[in-house]
C-alpha cells in the first residue's frame, strides 16, 4: 500500500518548467575560484518541492547562460524535483539564484521568483 501511495503522489507532481539552454563552458573551469554559500537559502520550486542550499556548500563556476553564471556543486550532486528528479547546477545573476541548469537535459529551469544568495570566495 505504501508503494502504491508513493507512485500515485509522484505522478501528481508537476513537471518543472524548462527551456532549451546552451551552456557556454568556462575555458578552464578547474582554474576558476570556488564560491561558498555564506548563508543557507531555501528555494521553493513551482513543483511545490523545497530545497535548501546549505551554508558553506561549495560551488565552482562552470560557465554561463544568458540568464546568469552557472555554478556546479563541488564534491557532491545537487538535485531538484518535479515529476522527475534532475541533477541541477545553480544559475546566479546579480546576487540572486534565478534558476537551475539541468546538465543531463541541457535545459534551464527558471524560478518563479529569484532568491537572494550570498556567495563568497573559498580562502
């Protein structure tokens, strides 16, 4: 019964809004600085799921989209959920998280409302 409930509930989750995206990869991302999230930020997706971007989590610049700079998690995998679970990178512009780059699908998933995110450089 529990398994059936889980399947039914997951079938009800809406798909994340996405748009095709072409990541402009940084020339040598391994030489770019690692950015550190200074304060935890909670993000509510249009699918209804919430995610927290942990304080002190580390992210490396991977490139850019027209929507902003793309940051890939260092030493872990970050995922977001809609109808499916997607690996996700942060897309940040002007001090706010504006959405996620989904590398497995080459899509950008915008947030309904940008979320302020404080980033610092790893020392």
